[in-house]
C-alpha cells in the first residue's frame, strides 16, 4: 500500500500588481486628451514626413538597382519598407501601410530576398508613390483597392 504525500498549494504572487499599486485602472482621460492634442499639433507635418519616408524608400530601391540584390542593399530596402509599414496609418495613409506590408512579406525572408522579382518590388514602391502623390489614403478608393489586391495576389503566388 502506498502512502500519499500531502499536497501543498502555493499561490503565485503577482509582483507586477504589487508594483503598480495593486490594480489596473482605466487610463486617465486627461492623459489621452493630452496625447491626442499633441498628435493633432503634429498632423500638419505628416504629409511632408510621409513624402520624406517615400524618398528614403525610393533611394533604397535605387541602391538595390545599383548594387544588385545584395544582402546589405536588400536589408536596407526592407528596413525602409518596414518603417513605412508602421508609419503609413499614423500619417493618415492606411493604404501605404498595406502596400508596405505586402512588400515586407515579399522580402521578409532573408534567404529569399535576393531572388525577389525586382519588377514586383518596383510595383509596390510605385504604388506607394502613386498613393501619396494622388492622395489615395485607403483601399476604399477604386485604384487603391485594385492595386493592393493585385500586389497581394502576386506576393501570395510567390509563397509570401
């Protein structure tokens, strides 16, 4: 006959809860209003900042064309694209985020970057430039919707 050992349950402490005062309240509405006001005060700069980011992306593409699809040049292109993926929506152009996300999928895998079709890379960057130039902000725009659908389809066909 086996003797059972007594079981002792030790509750885990919640150190984070203790450090922040024991509770998680809603965020202070005044803090939210202050942050929104700060963001709104910067909104006038968004168009120029977005254009600056597009210039950086285009420069990265030029580097790839000049140097070839080297590891360094493709990493530089990927980082510029990834920046736009994060900034497009913030700057009021969610479609730029979508185009950039699709391009990131295409060149995300470091092993496959060097073989990504340059024509498809160009198509993504040209779509981003066209969206910004023509003030196409969302995929609710007919041209934007058609472009993003075609680009995402092409990337998916390549396994991205």
